[in-house]
């Protein structure tokens, strides 16, 4: 190293070009979907204007998805840009068997308060069977969303929160097959004090339409499973038709509270209670559950194993939930 000269310090900077293409692959598991594999491709620099492109594939037994996103930066390429997204999804689970094609044009900003705002126009073409109903919809959906995520602790978050809200609508006078309005919001908090950890979450939503049968399956509300009301099957809680087939609800409300206390290095024991419903009119009893489990802060992220006992509206005495992956 050369010696400093007065107030100047000579520096030698060595830089390397990032690869033109980067690839990622992952494997996860949850009792909701079983084994899930992911593959991603990114080309971060396409031209002199800083355009980029990324694609992803996700596959599990009930669900397969593919998407590609083209980004056009304006100022900050991470938070201030346009994007064009194209995606296809197939889902065959419970009483749902659908295929969905989506293309959207999006404008993204990061606001001064660190909230991310997105205004979008999405074309959603979906067809298939929900319960005993065959349907086919084609909606043009203008919408706006706000989201914010904060976290500390790396892959095993010990402090953090996320919030998201969105509003979107379709009108038959604007080239859609049906009139639909949807609003949705969710939040989740993780806080740790002297090794003791608290996790709380909630979500609410509403759909306004002439009939729930005019709403594509992917927009209807279902709940239950690993990420919502444990003790119940994945998206098993929703209004049913006269023959007991799930048709999905117009309203959603869930809440969860979990307390974890340390039992060994990187291990915590958890107790929790979940409550909520997906419904058309809130006339039925809320679905409730209680349970416990263990959480391991592993080198690949949190691994969670829960045993949950449902308290309402089910013949099951308990369910086991197993999850690997990030919590926020």
C-alpha cells in the first residue's frame, strides 16, 4: 500500500463484472403444498438504459406457476421503475381446478416514508371449476397497492414487520366480463425481548359483486392452513354449496397470536391461537384453533413444526403443520 501524501490516501480499487446471467434454485416444504421447487433466472443489465429481465418457475403437486418480469428503471432501479409482468398458473387443490393467465403493466415508487406504492393495470383471464361450477372470466383490473417490510436478524428474523394493502376493480363497461371490486389488507409483526419472541398477524378483505359466481376463483376468499388458521386444511374454510363443495367467500378476517420462549440455543417452544373466517355474511361461528410447536433457527432459515387443535366446525382432532422458509 502506498503511503498517504498529506491529506490524500492513495486507493487501488479492483472491480469485477457481474455475470451476464444469474440463476437460483430452491427447495421447500409445507404441509399446505408439500414439496415445492423453485428456479429463477435474472439478467440484470440488458441495454444502456439499465433495463433488466427476470423469470421464475415454481412447482408443487397442487400448483405450478411461471412468470417473467421486464423492468424499466426511472431513477432508482430498485424502487422507482416500470415493470411488465406476464404469468401463468395452474392449480388443482381441494375443490379448485383452474388455469390462469395474467399480464400487467406496473408503475413502482418508494415514498419518503419508505412505503412502496404500485399502480397497475392487469389483465386476468381465468377458467376452470370451483366446486361444481365451471366458469370463465376475463377482467381488466386497474389497481393500487402499498407495502412496507422491515426486518433485522438476517435469514432468521428476530425483529420485523410487514404490511400490505391493495384495491382493484373491474367494470363490464371497461371490457371486463363482470363487475368486481376487491379490497384487502394484511400485517405481521415479529418482536423479540431477551430471547422471548412474539408473532402476531391479521388480514381482512372484502369483495363486492353481484354474485360470488361472477368472481374468478383466484380472487375469492378461502382460509385455513399453515399461514392462516392452523388446525384446518389448506383453504378449507369458506362458504360451501348445498352439496358441501367449497365456493369461496366475499369477506375474509383472520388473526393470530404466537408466543415463543427459548428452550435451547437456536430452539424455541411456541404456543399460539388462531381465529378467523372466509364468509359471505359472518352469520356462522368463527373458526378457532390452539396449539404448540417448536421453532429452530437453522442455517437455512426458520424451520417450524406445530400441532394444532381446531375448536370449531371440523371432524379432525388435530393437524400437524411443518414449514421451512422465511417468515416475512
